[in-house]
C-alpha cells in the first residue's frame, strides 16, 4: 500500500477559508458529484484560494436555491480540501450531515503507479444542475462571487472601509498585474472597481490628510428646503453622501479648473512664474476640493 499524499499544504492564513468552506458544504447537506475527482486538478491549474467573502456569497446563493452556487461549493470543496487539511473538530462538523468525507479527494500512490481514488457507491440525494459544472465554470463562479461581494459596497464610507481592511489590495494582489506576471484573465472584470476605490482613498489621504470626519462631511450633500435652495444646515435625516463614481470622475475636472486658476497673474511672483506663497495667501490651508468649491466651479453631479 502506498501512502496518501496531499495536493498542497495550506498556509495558516488559508485555514479559516478551508473551515468556512467545509461548514458551508455541511450546512447544505451536499456531497461532491461522482464526476469530480482530484485527478482532474493539477496544482498548476488551481485558482487562488477563495476568500471568506466568496465562500459566504456562494453559501447564501446556494441556500436561496441557486443550483450553480451549490455545485460550485461542492467543486471547490473537492479541489481544495483533501484529507488532513482540517482539524478533527472541523472535519467532524463537515461530515456530520453527509456520508461523504474528504478522503474521497485523497490520492493513493504506489511506487511507479497512481491509483484513482475510490468514489463512494452511495451518496445522499442532492439538488444539482442539469449539466455538470466544469472546473472552469466553478472557478469563474467563485471569482465572480468575490467581485460581487466587493461591488456591493456602494457608499463612500463602505468603500473606504473596504480599502482600509485590505479587501481591495487582496483582489489586486490575486488578479492584477505584477512585475514578471501578467494579470489574471478576469482582471478586466474588476479593474475599474478596484481603481475607483484606490483613487477615492488617495483623496482621503492626500487632500484630507486622512481626516475621515472632514472627508465625509465635505462629501455630504446639502439638503434642500422646499423652495429648492440650500438652508445652510445639515439635518441628520437628510444627509446623503455623493456617489463614488461621481466623486472619482470629478477629480480630472477639478484638476483642470485649478490649473486654469493657477495661470492667473494674481498668483505670479516677481519673475513671472507661479508663486506658491501667493496661492497660500489667497487660499490658506484649503485643499484642492475646498478651493474648487470656493471658486464656485465644483461640479460633482
């Protein structure tokens, strides 16, 4: 008898994702289909380990009756959780409601030969799509669920929180371009979403010196009174932040207007070039957004 070996060893940072995926499979009382075997997945073809957000999104969709999400969870489980990757307590939770165990994904070897794993002859009834989900489909669905979880944050507060918690950088690291590495084919699907979030956070840090109270106060809309003019007072019930896309798209317009303002003679020094001192005399410590608003040229909507 040969000794079973693992397709890959997880890092400590992956353990939580493995546990969450195992619990998701157990909660649905599902098992991998017989057509899914570890022999189909070489380590070089595996997608990045799915994040907790991805697994949770698939779990919610599966509980809502999405057959594709259900099949994707089964597929990812079989690909990523061979025997021995989970602790005894986690493995017990994963197998408590199903007769299938991760041992179905273990490959046994003998010197010079490789024997396909034994597939259980009896599996619990599950709801599955009419057509088997291919490896590429499962990977695509997992990645798309991760992108959807990122895009669900729409307000400026949620977006800034995503950046500060590292979710945006995590997606860039997994799918974006790096030195000596081409971007993942799915990078085009999420590139604009990532870039907008990074540009917004750069405004917080560079223009508002990281002061989030000042930042969110500035980008809160002024409520309108019945006559349609601003009443000058902000009411909590009427507060709403500008949209992320509108703020980011306003940046080049702001910069263009400020470049034009800097060309005025009033800001020229003795030698005829732009004088930062005269600019400061006029606008003080106001940042670019505040100057743009004070000039009466602000156009965010």
